[in-house]
C-alpha cells in the first residue's frame, strides 16, 4: 500500500466528529424530507464513503497497476476500520438505547 496507509493509526483531529455529524445531518435531512427510506440513504452514504476512500487511496499512488496490486491490503484496511467503527457505535446504541432511540419511531422507514 501507499506509504500513507502503512503508518500507524493517526489520532483523531479536533474536527473529526464535527465533520461526521455534518454527514449524518445530511442523511437525516434526506430521511426527514422523505427523499428515500433510511436504508436507501444508508446505502448512498456507504457508497459515497467508498468512492471517496478509493480516490484518497489512489492519490497516494503513481500507477494504477500498483494500486491494483495492493487492492486486497487496501480492502482489508478499510474493512477493519469500518468494522471497528461500527462495533463502537453498536455498543454505544446498545448501552444508550432508550436515550438514542427516544425519537418517534413511527417516522422511521426501514
């Protein structure tokens, strides 16, 4: 993989959660405005993250063939990162279920 991704995990920068909340707010607005159901919005958000991550990763390479050669390591890296983040958020929701899920579920479409 490109040198940038071989480095140890970087600490979160001070704007990390602010940016993440901004993306979540965009998704919530789309659900609230009934642009699509929550599952469809989630799929779009996941695709957007994968597209952006592919671009960021490719920017660290000089040749497409080198990027292709590292594909499995790149997939493993991003898959593990997503798994860790998802596990952390599931734990938070399980622990704080009533507080986090206290909004009106009637408006939630799967």
